[in-house]
C-alpha cells in the first residue's frame, strides 16, 4: 500500500495496540486532564513502557496535549485530548455501533462512552 494513502496513515496511527483505548480513557469522565498513573490504573495490562510510547506518539501526531509540573516531586505529567483527538471519539463511537450491530453478544448500556464505567 502507498504510504501517502490516508487509510494507510490512519491505520498506522491508530492500529497500534492500546492507542484507541488510551484515547477512550482520556475522553471518559468529567476531568479534562488525566495523569499517567490514572491511565495506567484504568488499563492494568498495559505496561508503563508501552503507555509512555503511545502517549509520545499521540502527542507527536497532535491527538493529545501534555503538561508537566516540575515543581512537585515526583514530576507530575498530565494529558488531555486535543480537538483532533476529541474528533476521533466519533470514530470510536462508529466502531462501537458496528460491533453492537454485528456482534449482538457484546452488550453496552452506555449511550455515551464519556460516562461509561467499564
């Protein structure tokens, strides 16, 4: 596939394991900013090394912002979705609806992933 293809670009960006779930965790809840350890706690099988790599990749691609507070020990890093990252939530919702339609065994009671407790 041609690397200039938009589908190739998108699949390379979001096709990496954990990327979609990290974006979803950044979206969930009322807090705009989430700390590294909060994301790690919500995704217990995700290693800190991979989480760190994915966050750096998504920051580089403009999906999230990182702010660092070096006045505390340990240094506090927080992450938030950018407009580009927030728009990706629509794609996640389409994936959710497609899964519900074609795999009815997968139940979901939350209409909006932002308030999902899972």
